[in-house]
C-alpha cells in the first residue's frame, strides 16, 4: 500500500473518555499499515504525554502497582513512537502549547513537542487526510 | 460523487443527535455518494438486535455499508449471532484504509 | 495542498466557562489567522452559540473573579467578519424554540436535509 500521511486531532484528557483509546488505536493501525501520522493533541489531550504520570496499586482488586501493570497514556504513546521508529514511519506528536500551559503538563515524554493551531493547519495541509476526534 | 466514512461512537440510547447522523448517512447515499458507517465504542450498542436496531438495518438496505468495530462489540459482550441484519463486523483498520482512500472522514 | 474545511460544532458549553472560550471556535479563529480556508456549521445545541445576548458574567470563587467571561455570540460574529462562512442548522434552531431574530447577523441557515450538500461542497469535514 502506498504510504500516506494522516493528521489526527485528539481532545480528551487521559482517563476521561473512550475516544483516547480509539485515537491511539487509529494511530497504531496507521503505523502498522506503514503510514506516517501527526497527532495534534488539543485541550485535555495535551496531558497524554505528561511525563509525570505515575502508576498505582489497586486495592479493590488486591494488586500492588507491579501486579496492576497499568499502562499509562504516556507509555502507550512512547510505545507508538518506538513502533514508528522500528517500522520506518514518522509519528509527530504536537501538544497545543496553550493547552499545555493551562494544565501545567509541560514535561513531555521524549518525542512529543509543543506547537500551536498553525501547526495543526500546516500538518493538515501536508497530509492526505485528517480526522478530528472532538470532545463531547 | 464523493466517498464518506462516518464514524459513529455514540448511541441513540444516549444521544438524540445519533439518529440525525444516521439520516445524514442515508441522504448522502441517496445522493449517489459511497458511504460507510463505522460503529465504534458505544456506537455499537444498537448493532445488537433491539428496538433501536431497525435504523441500522434500514441504512444497510439503503446502500450504506454498516460496519461494527470488533473490539467494541466484544468489549460489550455483543456476539455475532445477536447482530441486526446488515451490520458486518470489521476492525479499526478499515478506518485507516478508507482515510487512505481519500474518503471524507467524520467522527461523531 | 490547500483545502476548504468545514468545521462542524454540535456540543455546546462543555468547558466554555472554564476556558473563557469555545475551543472549537477559538481554534477556527487561530487557524484562519494562519491562512486556513474554513467554514463553520453550528448544529445541535451549538446553534445556541449564535444566540444574541448570552451573558456569562459573574463567576467568582472566593475573591477570585472571572474578568474575561466567554462572549460566544461575539466570537461567532467575528468569525463571520473574518470571511468565514458560518452556517446554522435551522431545524435545530426551531426545535430549541429559537427564531431567526434571536440569532446574530451574518449566519447562513441550512436545513438539516441540506447538510449533506454542504458536506459535498467542502474537501474535508472536521467535526469538533
């Protein structure tokens, strides 16, 4: 299949809506199929790559943190970066800078970068297609 | 004419807007466009035969390709034997394939 | 590759007090400033963004007050002033007990049945 470039806009904060996992599934599927992806993380989604997300135990299920083995969004995204590198694709993750600032989530995992709405438009213009997963 | 993929993540039990999206899919198809309705997340709820499934069956009869995300169905315990006629199970890869095909893609 | 994008907004007042803006309208303004060719369709509850006289003033917690409340009707009007076509689904307007005279100027009504044709007239549809 011919390599394409897609832009995906995510808006939901971690752990708040099923759209987060759906969005990551789309990034994963696109990379597996050999395409390049730009994610513009807007609003709450700017926290998905926050480096200080910390795992916890689960007393309700009687599991310590290690047993709970709870993948955090930053880990999912880091794994997607690694998958892109291994496959020779590009995953560009842009966090909306003002959204980052107002949420105090400016420490990103490696690979994510700060940007603005102009970057979204630029990415969309350079992409073959764009999909927005709007928050509700 | 154009090609569309309408991704429906919400269900008519929760949102009054979902029937409007179904009607949008139907009208786009009536106008000669190629239309896929991809159900994901709670959007698969009406895919299990129920009082709200007729709308999906009508869409399929009207020429809309109605697909339901395999993971979303399984997550909600909706078995293949309970699906309303006209809905096919698919993986999320279909969304990527149709984006690659240049379809106008709308997530609701 | 320049494209004409239709930004569809249907969810309303999700975080507008907290953000002092509607994020979908805000980013449309920002992208327009960056040269984007955009139009906006207000549907569902978001038709309310075109209603004149929305007043969100007065939010305060303790001594901390909000001095820049959202002014969504003005923000929508400014978009139209920037050359962004702003459409509103007239069926959604009527269903919410609104009259045309309740809405700001510069808004183009479209029927629910006509939304498909509007989609056809744009290269991409970004549903916020």
